[in-house]
C-alpha cells in the first residue's frame, strides 16, 4: 500500500531532525524515514574517545540548547546521541525506523519514495542522509596486495583492538589526527599525511569554524572575494587529545607512502614499513545513491543546488552534506539555518 505525506524527510540524524523541527513549526504534514534502529544518526557509530570540537552550547540544533556534559567542556559522542534522542522525543517528530529508502522517483506531479517497507508519495522530499555511510578510500597502488587488515575511520573503535599491532594511520584531517592521537602511546603506530599537518591555533574550535564558514558563504553570495572559509584556518582542530599527544611529541607525521606491499607500505625511495593494519582516515562522500533514479548528479558526484533546493528538481532539497548545501550545514550548530530555509521554501510552494 502506498502511503502519502506532504513531505518525506530521508534520514533521521541531526539534519533530518532540524528539518523536522522547522516543518512542524510551519504546520506541514511530514514523515522522517531513518535506516537506523535507534536515534543518533552517525554519532552512534564513532570511535569511543571522540569528543565534539565545540562546547555543548555551540553544538545545538534549533529550539533546544545542548545541555553541558558534566566534567567535559567538549561533550562526547554518547552525549550527542542522548541529546538527539531527547530532541526527537521533545518535539514529537514522526520518525519511522528502521526504514531504508531505496530510490526516489518522479511520479507525475509527485515524488515516489521507494523503501524496504513500502512506497511513499510526497509533494516534496528532503534528503538528509549524511556521509558516514559512504566512506572514501583513495586509489593507492597495491591496496589489493596488502596482506593485513584495512579499515576506514568508520570501522575504528578504540586502541584496545590494536594492542601489539603495527598500525599505519593515513590522513591529515581531524579523523586522522584524532585516531593517531588515540593510538599514539604505542610506538608501533605510524601516522602518514599527504602534506605536513596544519593545526588550527589552539584556541580555535568549532565556534570559529562556524563563523568562518558563514563569512565565506556571505562573501560568495554577495559576489565578494572568497575568504577561503574554514580551509584557510588549517585542517586539524587541536582538540585536547590531539593537543596533548602533539605536545608530548607523539604525533609525528611521515609523508604519504607510494604503495602498499604484501607486508606493509613502501615510500618512493624504497623505504618500507611493516604493518599489520592500515586505517584509512581519508574522508567521506555524500550518501546519495537513493537519488540516482532522478539523474541529478553532476561534477564530483554532487547535485547542483540553489540554496538547499536541487537546481533541476525543485521538489527535492538537500541538507547536511557539506558547504554546498549551506555554510557549515554538516555540523550541529550549522544544521538549523539551511533546514529552516528548506522548510520555508517547501511551505511556500505547497501553499
Ligand atoms: P548522519 O548523522 O549520518 O545521519 C544520516 C541518517 O540518515 C542516518 O541515521 C542514516 O542511517 C540515515 N540514512 C542514510 N541513508 C539512508 C537511506 N537510504 N534511507 C533512510 N535513511 C538513511 N560536527 C559538529 O558539529 N561537531 C563535531 O565535533 C563534529 N565532529 C565530527 C567528527 C567526525 C569523525 C565526523 C565524521 C563528523 C563530525 N561532525 C561534527 C560533522 C557532523 O556533525 C556529523 O557528521 C553528523 O553526523 C552529520 O549529521 P547528518 O544528519 O547530516 O548525517
């Protein structure tokens, strides 16, 4: 049986919840379909020691400040999960779990959302499926030859799993630095980065990143010179764990190797390091395969947008995949504004 709703939101992480908050305020009929069995989106799956890079008050969704976590200036991922679970209850958001959306199709004047528990029809769809579900692995020669374990950021949990193992951590971003710091007490761990690590100033945290992203978007929208945004500040937020490992001299980065060999990795000059495991902290791509039937993907797999609206499918909005769907829209504090804009646009069209 096909069910109908004015708006279907795909994904019940922070972006989907922020959309739900604004859709509810505007009195629209909507449903949120989420593939997870419980609340919290990707925050349920991160490594044990992950802490936010901003204080609680700067990590809040619209309407409700994140409460501080006792004893922690920067809350941990479990605290975020609890906050999101409370948020969706507090605002009585209509979420169906677990429901996986398989495809979104044009169907006359409506969009048809095919799921693993039956189809929905809607006048508008908001896609908020995040990036965690599409880990990116670079094409490095010899990846298939390596005899050890290869993991991505999404698979890493804690140093306990690597005691006595020779590990190579790849990646000069926040995940690479934090996982390298997590493992840094072990002399058998090597951190490799494509270019020397670029730390943000120690006093810079997520608050400054949000300001930088917003200033960049405003400058671009007003036709002014690109400020460079967050990337101009550096790549790695010096969260306490990273700062401590770095200051103790434990976070030394080696240049990127050129290939993997059966027993480890090899650099251009022929030097080799033996490894039991390689952890690829090499980023993510937007999880958009459910939108493939709409044939909207352009350069670098992105969908062209005007604000949050897909340029070539006005009934579709995208939230939370990166700066291309709104400044800092893939952060807790940044999710609210694009969600509000999307909900307002949809309300205007439906009216
Ligand atoms: P997600 O949390 O991934 O939620 C998407 C939801 O959609 C999931 O529940 C998923 O199961 C569901 N879904 C996916 N595909 C489908 C489908 N086909 N059908 C139905 N449901 C589907 N941000 C901050 O503000 N502060 C930080 O400190 C911070 N640290 C981060 C650290 C790491 C390691 C990472 C990776 C990100 C961090 N972020 C941080 C960025 C961002 O806040 C998170 O990535 C956040 O999880 C993004 O939320 P989201 O709702 O867009 O996506």
